[in-house]
C-alpha cells in the first residue's frame, strides 16, 4: 500500500452480529492528513471508525490500514471513543488514565521507562491537564475528561489517532485545546480521523468521507461537501441554509446506542 495512504477499502461491508451497518463501500484515507467522517445519525460513522481501529472485522470486502492485514487492534493506531466506561466511583486518577495509553505496548504490568513517563507527561501538557494529575476522573467536568481521554490516545505509540466526535458538547477551552491537537498531530506527520456532525469542522479538514449507510463520497472538502451530495446524504430539503453548521442533531441517542453499545471500554 502507498506510504501516503492510511487506509484503503474495496467493497467493504460492516456490521454487528450479521446486521449490516455500512453497505459496500470503496474509498481511501490519506496518511498525515486530517480526515473528517460526516453523515446523518446512524449512517455508520462510528462503525467505520471501529473498523479502522480493528475493533470490528469486515463482514465482507477488504480494509487495509497502514498496510497491515486485518485482525485485531491496529498497531500504530490510537483510538479515542466518544465516551469511555469507567464505573462510577472507580478511583482512577488523571495520570493513571493517561498512562493507560501505554498498555498496548507495555501490557498491564509492564515496567515503564523514563521515556514512557516523559511520554505521559508530554501528553498531559499538550492537553493542559497536568494540574489535574492527582484528581479522580469523577471529579472532572465533561470537557476535562475528554481532554484526558485524548491525552491517553496521544500517550500511545501511534502513527494515526482516531477520534469519535471529539468536540461535541465541550466547553470553549477544551474544544480549542483538542482542535489544536487535531491540527498539530497532522503537523507532526500523523494521520487524524474524526467523526463529526459539524459541517464547518468537516470543511476545515484535508479530506472528507460523507456517509449515509455507505460511503457516498470521499475526497477534498470542496469536492465532497457540495449541496447535491449533502442533500443526497441528508435528504432533499433537509439543509435549511447554505451555511448551516450543524446539519444533524449531535446528541441523538440512537446514533451511538447501536454503534457503541458493544465497545464501551478504554484503549
């Protein structure tokens, strides 16, 4: 696979328990760029992200990520879900949560080197949560927790980071901090793939995948986010204004109830 390609698929079909969530789709995702996956609720955005992470296997077709073979979690890919299930009251500190990003390479009981500890420190600094290091996750706001989860992803040894709706419902400080990470990761030579309901966010990406039960279009934003494509994805007349920003309800519970119900655990 071309070194400039993060992922490519051919007739990819995805689903859960043989229930199809993404119909046959062929596309590529570039490496070292920011890719936004956008589409209506239930269109398969999170399912595609799960497949890119190696959390689920294709029902049929092929998907190659970083040139690797399918099967299991992807080496070099960090995955930050929209919500992580830490049981309420679990005494996990911010530093411990970020340090979990080292598990894929060190294992649960692996001994951390000085460089591993520095990696955790740098991730915390970049997400501005160093001052929260000793606090428990239960004590944090939603925006602070999301910054911790992104820091956990950055602590992993990765070439690509996958983010599921990373900016939805955040305070301004957290949203700006994570947005800076998205673009600085690209500048560091890493790929970023994120799902979003925000049309402006998709337009700011380098590459866009537009979904509606399958990949309807993929390419640069100017080529993909045309009015014709958006109306095909969202339904004729569903776009109220040409400059609409949110073109779907980012808090629709049905979207993630199906796509996340089986995968609520930290990475």
